[in-house]
């Protein structure tokens, strides 16, 4: 039996008391529950990581293309400037 997309998974983590207080303080400062604050923080981090991954892929590809364009005898004269 497969889970439907509406079902959720439970995630439990153990944190140090001082970390819990800090998370609770930041959540209160933002006017949200600890649950909402942690989920938003994790989602933000995941999206940033995905963005970095995409940027890295783009620059790697661009680097390959530019290397092919610049790596020729005609442009070799600029290497000594």
C-alpha cells in the first residue's frame, strides 16, 4: 500500500536545551510556532542548496563553453598580457 501525497511523515530530532531555547526565542520573535519556524528554516535551506546546485551546474557548463571559445591560437596572444 502506498502513501497518498496528503499523508505526512513524522520527523523527530533531539536538541540541546540551549538550542531549544534559542529556536523557541526566534520562533516567538517571528510570531510563529517552533514547528512552523523550523519547517520554514529547513525549506529555505533546501531551496538555497538547490539554487547553489543549479548555479554550479550553469557555471560549469559556461566554463566549458568559454574554455572552448578562448582556447585557440588566435586568442593565445592575450595570454601573455
